[in-house]
């Protein structure tokens, strides 16, 4: 048995024969020519054919994976029209009097090396794009029509790398998975793979020869492992895992596309909580209506330095594009308490859960906050981004945030940088914010933006009626709300037996917040682990909760409960008990 490890692009289990995919690359020779103008005409004609092929790929991708993910083929068309690229080809043809194939290949190598030398991961990923379009043009020049992936039976495709154009042409009925020896998780291919829901690994270093080709393989997309010629015991274990996944997929097929409406007509929004880009594919696979919570702090936790504006912008932009118009609520930096970054150099606190964390850090270190806000406002141009601020306890904090936001917008405008006008919300995590919701609500007309509140503290819950006049929505952070309501540090394992998320006080806090929100005419959701607690789903429906933002895997089971529930009948049954 051979074992290869790589980076997971999309999870899942695939079992089947491995088929090594080798590109039908053209052997490019340097040939002397007599007529440079005629050679340029050859090149121009081939470029036009390649552009037409890309248009067809765009149309196909648009139907299968959505506008945002199909956009790569528009980008490829624009790259074919790039002045620098075409001038390079023309210059090589005229100055060296060589064939168009050689000129294109040389240009591709030069541009790819330029991209690969850049520090930015996203820009390095563009090297694959320029090689992809160049190979397409060379294939046309050589008289070929371009090749896709074809197989008579479902297989695991193993390749050195796969270009976006190759990935979108995959016949999902015949492809179980794909595994590449190289590749970037920031590439368009990776994004497309997640969206298409194909188990995939990159950077495995897998051998692409007879030792692999035609052999039985297992792709464990969750753990990033490929097994070639697995033993009987492992095969049986993986088959069981696969069966479990197939049952989940069966549920998906049954419920996908259905509205989240109860038997008596009450509608609920089901959104996904995610921590990184990798989770987006799972959210889409589970038919999430949007992203209810994108934990931006993981961008900071995964590094040994403050992430730059450009690094953050590329991540937020990818999230917005991938979700293709669905609402994406991005929580600003929520460092502190149990989430520590050494380079922040935060002082040790006796009770960090109630200490310097979240918005308190952002307001005391505005340079960090402004960097994130600039990235978020820039990225909001590419999709339906909402911004949510954590740990709010006062109107003054909201006004401080607004002032910083205005500074950011003014700076971007002065620099001629395009930015959007994202909806902005507040996480109600403290009792204070609940109690102050009415006062905060009065700030609505003062803001030109939408404002929401995340209810995570008892304070926020208790004054939810005040905040409601300030906000366009409430999002209840049940993890912290439970912690503060019960005076129990949720990170202290010694207190586990006292930590009761079903405590009547917690449920009353939620009920109070929902009622105050509805009195003010705004929606109220739950953003925390409690939202996925199926034992409480009917109770949340009875309270009138408008949105449940949960882990992607919880969406379909919750949808099943929603579709099968008569809320009014449930309320009556509760009253008779």
C-alpha cells in the first residue's frame, strides 16, 4: 500500500480506480519564418478561437457553478487581450523571426516566472492561469481543439496540476475525485472544486506513472490522504465512512432547494458558520442560504504577523465571490480570551473572557481595525458582505466605530480605491447590549448603513428593546450569552457540569431579545452552538427566531425539523403540559 499526504481542497471519501491524467501538451519547436506579418495573422486567428472556447467554458460554468466561479474564464479572455502579453508575442515573432507557437510559449514562461516570483500567494496562483491560456493558444495553432477529461467509468483523476478550464469540464458522473501532485489552495481550480463538491487534494506529490495508474485508490478528502492499493481492513473502514456520507448526500438531495418553511407557514433562514475559505464548499453543499458568521479572527490566528490589507482583501473577496450574491456576515477581529495571538502582545489577565478582547482591542488599536475595515469595504464591491462587530455594550462604542468607518471611507475615496457600502451589524453578547438596544436603535437614522447587533451578553439581552431601535437585525451569540448569564467561564472544564445552555434564564434571554426585535420590526437570529441543538429547534420556532446560523453539517437536519413542524400546534402542546 502506498500513502500520499496533501492539502485538502474539499472533503469526502472517494473509492475507485485511479486514472493518471497527462495533458496533451504540444511539443513546441523553434522554427525560423520568412513572413512575420503572416505569422502574426496566424497568432491573432488562434487567439480569437481560444477566446471563443473560453466563452463556451464560461457559459457552461455559469450554469453549473454560478457567476462568481465562472468569472475565471472572463479573466482568461481578458488575459488574452492583455497589451503586455500580446506585445511580447509580437516582439518575439518580429525580432527573432520565429513561429507563433514558440513566441507564445516563451511569453508564457516569462510571465509565469514573473508571477511565481511575487510575494503574494494570490498573484503566484496566476502563473497557472497564464500557462493555461498559452497552452490553449498553442493547441489551436497546432490544429487541436483542446482536450478535456474523459473516462468510460468513474475514476479518481491523478494529475500534476489541473487548470481551471480542465476542472470545469469534469463530468461529475464519471469523476469520483481529483488528486494533484502540485497546485495552490488559493487557485481558481481549488475554488471551483469546492463549489462543485468534488473530493480533492493538492500538493500530494503523487507518482504519475504505472505504479499508480489503474490501481485501486482511496481519497480521504477530510484528512488529506490518498491510499493506493489499500489493504482489506482499511478498505472496509473507508467503505463504512463512505456509506455514512452517502446517507448525508441522500438527505441533501431530498431537501436541497426547499424553502425553510414550517407546516403552518413560518419561514426561517438557515445560514452557515465558517472559519475559513475551505468551509465555503461545505456550506454550499449543504444548501446554506448564506454565511451567518465568518470568523475573521482565524486569519490572524493562522499567522505570526498582522495580516496585511491585501491579504485580508483577497480572502474576503473570495468569500464574497464564492457565495455569489448570498449574504455573508463577517465578524470583525474577535481576538482575546481563549483566542490568543502572541504577536498582539496582550497582557495576561485573570479573567480574559471579561477582559480586553474583540471590539475593545479594535478601539484601543485603531490602526489594526482600520486595516481590516479597508479590506472589508473594498471586498464588499464583489458580493453581499455584511460586517458585524462583537462585544458591544454601549451606544458610545457604536459611535466610535462609525467615526472610524467614516475615516476609512474618506481615505479610500481620496486614494481613488473602489469600495462598497456593506450592511453593518452589532453582536449582542453582553447583557448590557440587550438592555441598551433601544438607545442604539435610535442611531439608525444617524447611520447611512444597516446596523445589526449580536446578542452575547446578558446586558445586551436585557436592553434589547433599546438596541432594536438602533439596529436592522439582531444576532444572538449563545455561547457567550450563556457564559455571562450563568457566570461560568465556558473554557473552564471543571465547570462543565454547571454549564447548562438549556437553563431557563438563557432561554428567557433569547425570548426577550426576539420579542424586542420584532416589536421594532427587525429580524433576530441565533449565531452560536445552541442554534444547532435539535432539541431546541421547535422552541426557537415557537419564540419566532428568524434565522439559525450553524455549522454547515447541521443545516439539512434542521431543515428537516422545520419542514415537519407545525409551530402553532407545538405552542398549544407546550401550554397543556
